[in-house]
């Protein structure tokens, strides 16, 4: 796997009861970006955390993290112009919520850090 300087670690705070619907969209997210030439060849990786307390398991939703690299620096801007991508992004937006003072979705860009070479 090769990560590049256009790697995003995306966080999605999914509303209670919307997990399964969101998973179906997330399943299509990287393949849609890749087919559009916007995501690198390194497949996305995903993580999931259930949010709630011990007495009311998953009542407050699920948080997903997706890590992928764009294939080009203007990938995010171009994605907004592509109907296939927007067909995934728009419904995703309706399934997330602000939580703990954080937005429903976050997309910070990270640079790979190779500690072995330092």
C-alpha cells in the first residue's frame, strides 16, 4: 500500500438507526472515486466505533473512519462536479450529525510520516 500527500482521514458521525444505510454508501465511496480517476490505486481502509453508554448500546450512533488517498491535488474539487460522486455524497450528508462539538463529517488531509527514515 502506498499513501501519498493527498491522504484524507475521513470521520463520519452517523445518526442512530442509520448505520446500515450509511455502510451501503460507504461501500461504494472509494470505488466510485477510483472509477472516476480521483482516488489512488491504494484501496480505502475503514474503521467503526459504536457510540453510546453501557445501558443504551449504540443509541447515539456510530462513527466511521475512512482512509484513502486522492490521485490528484484537485480531486476534492473535481468530485463536486461529478454526478456519480455526488450520488454517494449527497445521501451521506443526510445520515450524519454533529456530535460532541464536532461536525458530522471531517476530511483533514495528512502527509505520510515514515519514522524509520528519521
